[in-house]
C-alpha cells in the first residue's frame, strides 16, 4: 500500500509499505482522510516519536475493511473514527484514571504506524462508529476536537467567564467553539495571522486583534488559553490572567521552550496554571458533538490534498497557510 513515511529528521516521503495485518482484537481501516497536526511537525523535527521511520497520522477516519478473529463490535463496511491513544492500563496513572499520562504511553501515528496511508490498523476498542449522516472524510476532525474537549474538562470553566485564546489555528478555533457553548460571557482571540483571525470572526469571536493590548480588558481575562505553543505568546498570556483566573497551556511547545512565572502574583492573586495533554475519556463525547454539528467541517478544513502530496502538505502546515489540512489517500 501507499503511505507517507517520516524517514529521518526533516525528511518525509511517500512510498510503498506492507499492508497492515490485524491482530485478533484489531480492525483494518481504509483511510478516508488523515489530518495534519503540530505533533507531526514535532515528529519531523525528531521529537515525540521514539524511533524513525514512522508512518505518521493520528487524526483519521475511514471504513472498516478487515477485522480480527475476536472482533464483534464493528463489521465490514462500518464507518469509524479512530482514537489514536494506546495505554498500558497497568501503571499508576492508568489505574488512577489518568491514562493520558500513562508511563508507557503510545499512540497510533506516533509510536506505531498511523493513518497517513491507504490503510491503518487499530484496536477495535479505539474505533467509534459514525452515524450515516457524517461524511467520513470530515471525521478526521474528531481527534483534535477530543483534545479540545479534554481542555475544557481541565478548565472546569464557570458560566459568565471572559476568555482569551492565543492562536486562531484549528485548535484555537475549536476552543472558541467550545467556549461559546460552555457559557462564556465573551471569547476574545489574538493571532498575528490576519487570515486566520478572519475565520475567527466568521465563527463569532467577541473581539480579535494581533495583540491583547488592542482589546479593552485591562483587568485581564478569567480564562487564558494558549493554543500556539509559542514562547512569546505563552509569556504574554501568563500576564493577562485576571485575579482568581486560570491559564491553560493547550498548545504543544518544543521541548526547549522556557518562560518565566511570577510566584508572588500567582500566590497573591490565586492564579491557576494548568495543562491539558491529548485525549482523556473525551473521544466518544467529541464524536457525538461532531455528529451533532458543533463544528462546520467546511470552515475548519481548508485544504484536502492527495496523499502523494504529504511532504508538501507538511511544508504548507509549517508555514501557517490555511487551517486544518487533510490528506486523502
């Protein structure tokens, strides 16, 4: 079969690889679409994936075309979205309900072959059947949406909060859509990319600008979300949190990224700084929200490129052109 392969640091190619073979509790999915994510860029840079080469792609959906001998939950022809998370279920964190912090954490498309291919194999437990009205090519959005749902689980946001989001890429826009549905009094967004801010305006952001200095909230925001992973944005955002407010590190930063905190201010103003790591008990909820129309795929997916153009798609994504880019085998 044809697949994208990150062969070494900085090098991605499209080549032929062996067809996947399912184990007894696995299924083979014919991939309808696979989304690109910041994690894929980190893998390209030599981070996250424990070894290369690897077939990337942890955001994908498709049709079940093969089942293992002990699979009864899905059948050939079912359309599914795939949760890429692979946990050991044995370590301290799994046993205390923090599976996303698993000591032996793994993921399809990160530690094992993923969905940037014609076919992918996944445990049946990771497959969520899609309703007939959902276009399977759009359902690559379910995985990033499940990360956003996890982010709001961490925030435990209260009604009437004023929210500031850094970054109007796919993840920032998803946080915007969820904020609107969790009772926020206002949702403001900052980004240096005018085209992306324009999309935020279409989705109903309260206010948008290149910097928070252009927004009228001198007392700060109750919830500040970084969806960039950029050190300058994170540093600025930490200073924009209102008293008794919360800062959420949602964007994925490079390993070497460092910022400064003000311990006295955190103490004196009772500021919470927290993080949100990937997916935790949120994939099924995200699939339901997606099926119920929480996102407009035609707004979120800006580019649908053939799998053969995966290296170029990575370059476009790294350049910040477009929103969600998906490759279609």
